[in-house]
C-alpha cells in the first residue's frame, strides 16, 4: 500500500511553479496532477482553495474560464504578472 503525503501550501506553490515553468500558466487540475505525481494526496477542492490563497498573497493574476481558473505564475514564483499574463492582458 502506498502512503501519500498531505498537501501543504508550500507543496502547492512549488507544484504550480514547476508546472508553469514552460508556459507561465497553470490550472488547479495541472497542479493536482503534479502533486499526485510527487506522492501527495491531492483533492481538487483542496488544491483550488490553496491556489486561490497563494495567488492572492503572491500577486499572481488569474482568469476564470468557466470550468476552471488559469493562473499566471511568474518565473520563479515571485510577484508580478509574468510574460504569459502580459500577453493575455494585451489580447
């Protein structure tokens, strides 16, 4: 039987930064998958709750696309809008 780790805000933040490294954006579904791949027991509602808190505290912009939210994560997870968010804001 596999034992999973419980998710934390730090784990969710790290997963979001890793997942967004290529495109500059991520979704809670992508973050949940990243966490599960790394041995965490991640439930969508918990990941969504923590991502909302993290994005708000970090100044990460997000867009509600109906069924999910798209989060813009600056390189390294710092404050700011990042390249993908700047491009989205222009279009």
